[in-house]
C-alpha cells in the first residue's frame, strides 16, 4: 500500500494552536487527514515515543506535508501560505504584513505559552485559574490597544489573516478560563464576526472527531 499523499495533521480538539492550523487548512481548502493526540489520556499521548519522533517539543500541532513534518503552528501556517497562497493569509503590503506577524507573535509567544497545559501543571491546581486569567488579561490589555490602530473588520484591516487565526482560539481559551471580556470590545467584536465564517466553524473545538460528546455542538 502506498502512503497517503494527503497532509496529516496531528491535532487535539481543545488545543488552540491546533485550531489555528485547522482554520488555515479550511480557509485554503486543503484536504487532509487527522490523527488525534489526546493531551490528557494515558498521561498525555504527546509524550509517546512515536509522537516525540515527530515533534520533540511534545506539543500539537504537527503537520506532515509534501514529504516533511512541520511543528510550530505559525511555521506551519507560513509554509501553507508560501506553497498554497490562495486565499492570502499574509497581506502583500509589508507594513500590514508586519502587523499581522506582530499580533500573531503577541498571542503565540506572549500569551498562549504562559497558559499552556504544561505550565498550568507546574503552577498547581489551586492557582491555575487565577494564573491563566492574569496572563490572558495582561496580554489582552496590550492586544486591545494594538488593535486600535490596526483593526478593521479583522485584526489587520478587513482581510482575514494569520493574526485572526491566533485571535479566535485565544479568545476561546479566555472563555474557558472565565476571563471577563468586557474590557476588550475590539477583541470581542472581531472574534464574534470571525466565528460566523465557515472555516472557523468547521475547525471549531466543538466539532472535531475527538470532541467528547458532552462538548459537541
Ligand atoms: N508554539 C507552539 C505551541 C504548541 C503548544 O503549546 N501546544 C499545546 C496545545 S495548544 C500542547 O501540545 N501542549 C501539551 C503540553 O503542554 O503537554 C505552536 O504554536 O505550535
């Protein structure tokens, strides 16, 4: 049997970083297979030897595509952008492109890693909620301010970009940790309008093959 030529995404329904990539694949209409990695079950399937061989960081997502394996969601999205450029997820204008990368990094480096599962485990059960709320609120305070000068209907102008693929999953994490979103009207407005788009809906954590029945929508 020949190996499937379809890309294979290693994903966990609740992983915000996996969701970023699922949105990109949906927007670009790329057909793919999914292998689910349960971050909780069996002590965390990301720690298995097989998965570590794919991503030594022991994190999802990872994407097998075109004969290579890529981890790090933003690197994956940039590869998809360079090889499958339509629809565009990085604007042509260098200044707008810089803003997209700035916002993506603000979320992907400045917020999500601080509230990742492994960090929350270090913080301890009793402090997890407060910790997650504080790091998300602190990042959102900055992001709300940044968006005042970059946003239109989306994070940067009116076109959906990589920044939006980072924003929506991060707002879902904020909801999960019961962060009060009332101080962030721009974040909330953009999130709401993006969630109405098909690509954000089909890739939603509530609609994945590994979504538990009680969390299905
Ligand atoms: N910078 C990485 C972060 C990946 C990451 O943090 N993945 C989380 C899920 S969103 C994970 O696999 N966590 C497993 C763990 O903490 O043990 C990316 O953007 O892909």
